């Protein structure tokens, strides 16, 4: 199962996701049987459009090789990493000084 959650997404992005997935709540999209090739293509389109739209997108899917069996991709701010801390799964955000560095959209696939 693939789940995509958007924040401050443009209508173009929301329309694209609604054409590929089922929107179960505002900004929350699910695909119960999406294969990895389609998932990667959807993510590639979102990565291409993100600098134009702002906001953020989080995608999660079943991945037996990842921590906790959960694949995670984050686009926009803040980028996060899934960490196993003594059997507890946590999201880690890097601490960057926004005063010294200009904000730019980042893509991180875990």
C-alpha cells in the first residue's frame, strides 16, 4: 500500500495525485496495489513539480528491507529520516540554521 500526504499542494499536484490514487481525506492519497515502477514514476513527477509548488509531500509504502518494513520519502521541508532507537522508530529532522542558509526544496528518499 502506498500513502501520500501533501501540505500546501498546488491544484496541479492534487489533480495529478487524484488521477493515480484515491483521495480519502483532503491531501491524503492511498493506492492499495501500486507496483514499485508506478510508485517511482509518481514520485519522479512530484520531484519535478515540487520547486514550482512549495509545500511538502510525504510518501510511505511497504518495504521489507527498510527499518520497520516502511519505506519513506519526503519532498519539501522539513526532510526527515526514519531511525531505529532501541526498537522504537523515530523521525529525525536535521537541524539547519535558516538564518545562514537560504531555504530550498529538498528531496530525500530513505
